[in-house]
C-alpha cells in the first residue's frame, strides 16, 4: 500500500485534539480561525497582472460555544475528567 501524502481531519476531530491538549474537561468548545487580508498584483506576466486578495490563516483555536454544532464538541464527552491528559 502506498504511503499517504496527505491526511485530513474533520472540524470536530481538530476540536477534540485541541481540547485534550489544553486539558479541558467541561463546556462546549468549537473551532475558530482568524484570517488576515492583504492585496497584491499577480499574474503570469507583467502584461497580465490583476489585483488579488491574499487571505492568510493567522490563528486556529478554540472558543466557548452555546451548543454542539458541526464545528464544536462537548469536552465532558470527548475528554472526560479522569481521562489521561496528553499534556
């Protein structure tokens, strides 16, 4: 079998890993992503430049949320108190 060159995770899987890393055991937590914005003129040649937006990801983190959604999980379920901490 060929070695994987790319592995992807769901939003919930990422939230779960971050919750465990931080040792959080209660509350509903979800992902947040902070974007930046910049602009530049880009193109294959100087005669074909076009204005473009560049949107880098500046931060990825957790934030408290009101309910479980497609980007959030309940820390009490995914990292119950007494579970082995990864930190």
